[in-house]
C-alpha cells in the first residue's frame, strides 16, 4: 500500500449532512431532519459509488476468518465500501478498524418473523436493532463512518417456495410491513437519543423481484410493502434487470424509487444496487468475457447514477455438485480475475479524477459526477 494517503469515500458526502432531530416522535409523525455538526468531516473525501462484498466464502488462504480475509482483500483493491453479514458490534470491530467509510450490513436477516410475529419476537427485534444502532452511534472508532442496516433479498421471504407465478400472501406482506416498521422505529429512537453522533446509521430494505411487480402486476415487496413503510433506503438485488437495456434498467430503478415514501433530508434517489453481476461459469469460464460483461452491467447501472452499485462478490460462495460457480473477483486458487484488476484500476482512476477536479475547482466531485466518470471509464476499458 502506497504511503500517499488515499482519497477516502466520504462520511456521507453523497447524502445531505442530516439525521433525525432530537426528541422522540410518534411512529405516525413525519420525520424531521437536522444538521449533525458533530460528525467529523473527511477533507479528502469523495463518493466512490462502486464496490463489492463478502458473504459465506467457500474458501480462504490465511488463518483469518474467511470474511475478514476477503475484507482485507477488498480494502487492498482501494475500495472504501464493504458489505457483510453483521452479528454483533463486537464482531464488527476488526472491520471498523479498516479504512472503509460505508458499511452495508445484513443485520438479523432471518425469516423468524414469517412464522408468526409474536409480541415477544417484536420486542426482541426492537431491542436488538435499537441496541446495535446505539452502540454504533456512540463508539469512538466509528467516527466519520456510515452504516446501512438491512437484510437479504426480501422477496424470497415473501415467496418461501420461490414460485414467482404467485403473489405474496397478504399475511406475509402484513408481517413484513410490521417487521420493517419495528426495525425503523428502533433505529429512529436510537438516533433521536444520541446527542453527539459520531457516525450515521440508516435502514434499508432489499427488493429482488421488481420486474414481477412492474411488468406483471404481482404483489411483491416493491409494490405491496415499500409504500407502507418508512425505510431510509432501498437496496436492489438486480439480477432480474441487469441484462436488459440501459433504458429498461433506468425505468426499473425509477419504478422502485417511486414506491418509496418521501423522507426529508435524504436524496431524491434512495435506491442502490445491493447485488449484481454474472458468474465465471455464466461467462464460459472466460476471464475476458467475465470482465467485459460485468463492466457492461456496472456501466448500465451507472447511467441512473445510484449512490452505490455492489458486485457480487469477492470470493465465490456457491458450489454446485463440487464445482465452483464463480461469483468471484479472486478464485478458489487465489488467482485474481481480470475484473479484479479492472475494479482496482477504476478505484485508482476515480481518485486521480477527484484530485484533478479538486486542483481545478477547489471541490471534490459528488456521486453523480463520479458515477458519470465511472460509466465512461468502464465503457472505454479495452478488453483484456
């Protein structure tokens, strides 16, 4: 790693410097937003917008836990975004110590609530999310960082048999609305009670069967749940649209964004790409093809200017009949793919562009500017 300080991904430069106002609010009251001058400013910060993640790696090469090892690899690429599964604040400590600034976390991403959301389960969900949020907001080592607390692909919770010809049942839709609302209230309450916030914590819900609702009118998370909850952001696991035209991708993201109730102090576009990408196997185990097709996918999402687009993933997690499917940037023989090199070079190019802009205009680029730069860079990238 170079001794020259890297430009960091902003504490929240891609979003307004705002959070919930002090004082508890009734769940039915509109959210009020206020400045949080206590959150430190990172002077060399810009929004990176592209990243990757680590879930259930099928292999590792050091004595570290597999996810921690992958996180170290992601950091070495120059990424300042990390998406992982979070169990506790203590478990997050080694990750918080790294120079990531944005953490997208699955937290309590289970289906327990689908089997009967009892008062006891509701109490436990609220308490766990509230205490986790309070811990993040008050830790000394989270200063300047941003955390997004959410869950895995929510439409599979609503369709447990994964039969996409069915509508989600009214019972599961109602339970999910209550589940997400309780989680949001827990985060809202924790945020309102911390007078001196060192970091920012937001919620997100993840949709993954958007086209079913948009084109076929099926009852899904995006149209049956999102309009009735008050989540901060929405993650889109975008495999159902990633191979469509750029125009259709933008229309799909517009549709998702239109389902989210407005919320003061947050950006107009509150949808980010939580998962996308083609596997090594889907690209015929051809490194050049894997690089090219995934560059095309990332560039298409960049045309909508989402605040984050996350490739799935650093180490592969899927093994079918003993064969690695190859959702990876580094394979099971510890060989870095051409796409790994592409993203590493993209991060470096983003930093150089940010340095140039700061020297010329005395300001750093915003997320839409970095998204436009990344789109052009990815499209211009010569095949390997």
